[in-house]
């Protein structure tokens, strides 16, 4: 067996285990059963795949107003992984992405889809990127703000999701406008509609969902960055990371990521960068 220099430990564990189990009594059928169980135990040690989601974002969870149907990248891809592993899928709903990531770090969540920022990669493990989403601004109806150049000015209040990537980035980058954290997407809609902020900043998938609830609100043209989304799992789960990376590449190449994004009504998507 020849491995590339960059082969990860999780991949080595999978390959070695496959060879050992395949050579054991029972032949290929026994190998497949034991190998699949190894993956199940690594990816979902509680027996069910615990999918961490938060409402209001097509990258995570949105509900159809009429049917209550649950959609989103985390929802659809998590359920697809559970189906392929032949284990139950359990949705664990949190208020915001920061809460999902905290549960992931604590091992209370097994799977989510989120922005794969360098800071987050210090505390959770990621697959390769599966989708990119533009970052922008949403302004309410009749706002005098017409372009990005109108944002960073004295007296302008920019809302962000507390603990999210935009919170950290804009706290550094905005020199004159003030940053106002909101505890959730639901609170952000209220904040914008009640005049608590002059603009709201996050990825456009969320901004367009918010705009649907705010008649006359506008997502400004252009972007101030791109969030690169990937599957996140807890650190230290050995062969689980290799399995998740293989799954992510498969669902992307098979078109499942694109279909999940379309089903959730995700707007503002671009090709994911490596």
C-alpha cells in the first residue's frame, strides 16, 4: 500500500482497518459489516447522527411556512449521511451558529454545515469546501443607504449575528460605523424593522431570507467577502474525518449539495474555493 505524503491519520486508520478486517474469517460480507460499523461508531458515537442546526438560514435550517417542511444544507446533507450509514438522524436546534459550534466542541453534536473559517478550524474539523456564499448588507425600506460606500460612516449602525464570522470581521474592518450584535436571526429581523440598526451584515443566504420578511428591504449589490461552507464535526474522532471528507466530495460531485441549496431557496451562492 502506497500513501501520499499528505495522507491524514484518519485515512490511514481506515485503510489499515479495512485490510485487517477484510483478511478476517467471513470474507467480504463480514468486512463490509465491520467496516461500516467502524464508521458509524466514529461518526455517530451516540448511535444516531445528531445534526446541529439553527433557524433562519438556508445553509442550516428553514421551515416551509405552509407545510412545516424542514430544509437546509445541514438538514438535507445530515439526513443523507444518516441514510447512507443506516442510522437515525436527530435534529438538534439551537438559537444561533455560535451555540451549534459550542455543542460541536463539547461532543453533543456530530454534524453541521457552517463557514469553514480559520478560527473555527482551530476547534472543529472540516471537510473540503462544498459551497461558497457571498457576504453583503441588507437595508430596510426607504433607507438612504444605496451602496457599500454608504456603510462605513459615522452614525451608521450595522447589525451582525452575535458570535458569528461577520461579527468578528466587521468589528475589525469598519472604522466609523458601529457594530450592533443580535442574538439570533429572528432578533435581527426585529432589530432592522424597528430601526435599531441601519443595515445588517451576514451571508446573502440569510440576508435574502430576512428580506422576505421585511417588505421593501434591499440586499445591496456587490459583496464584501465570501463565506466558504463545509461540513464540520468534533475534533479527535479519528476515522470519522476521513469518512466525512469522502462523503462531502461525493455529495458535491453527485449534485446533492446543489439540489439541497435549491430546495432551501439558498441565494447568493458561488463556487466554493479549495
